[in-house]
C-alpha cells in the first residue's frame, strides 16, 4: 500500500469513528506516521480527501441501483424470490460493504451540521432506496403479480424496518460479523412476514 492509499484508508477509518469535522490533517498524519507536507503532496486539503470518498461511494451506489433495476421480476416465478435477490444486493453490496458502510457512518455523524452531507444521506439512505422499491412494486403490479395499490405506501412499509435494523446493527456499532448476522436475521424475517401479509409467495 502506497502513501496515498494509506492516507485514504486511515482517513476513512477516522472519519467513520469520529466524524469528518472532528478529524484534522494533523490527526491523520500522526496516525499514518508522515509529515503534514506529505499529505498535501497527494491531496489539496481534507475536503479533497472526503470528496474522493464521496465520488467513489456515488459510483458504487449508482452501480448498485443498476443491479437492483436489473433484478426486477420478469413476470415469471415468485415475486418474493425477486425481492430476496434485490435485498441481497442492497444488504451485502451496499449496507454491509465495508467502504460504503464507513461512508454512510460519516454521513450519519455529519448530517446535522452539514447541509451537503445531509442531502447525500437523505438521497442514498432514504430517497434512492424508496424510489427503487416503488419501481419494483409498480412493476409487480403491472405484471399482475400483486394487486394494485399505493406503491409508495408499500415501499415505506417494506423499507422502514430495514432502515431501523440497519441503524441498530450496522451503523451504531462496529460492523462485526455478529452484527451483520443479527441484521440479516431480522431483515429477512421482516421480508418473510411482509410477503405473508401480502398473501404468501406467488
């Protein structure tokens, strides 16, 4: 790992634990074991370090959205299987991805004091997930797999417990395998109950 990569790794770890505002360039240098001048050789300032994380996160998140859209049912098979496939991508490659999880932790910490970060947090933890789920429910209705109803209501009903469990196990504590397992168990149980209330698997 070269110096630039080490700076990025250490910075993200520190931002995720303490918040972006609380960490200084000096703190980063001390942890990496380099002089401050070495950081400025690679990055203009602390904001440019954070911007690199956001750019990478946005790229990954947009890729995840494409995967979710590709996971929409083709009208054959059970809609619960389609949702389990979509959920697996969202859980494993987004909420529990080490890099994405750390960036989302920074957003969670900083959103109260930073309008730009609050917008990012709302977009990628609330608005985007709901939009894709609304689209999935609407697709299922179009195929006649589920009865016509309010797709936005279904999306909120589906996603709210998942958002709660993510905050409980994935963002408030260290991202351990134990916490990942607890999240998976709770989230997939919710999905199973959700589909039972919808009338069972189809």
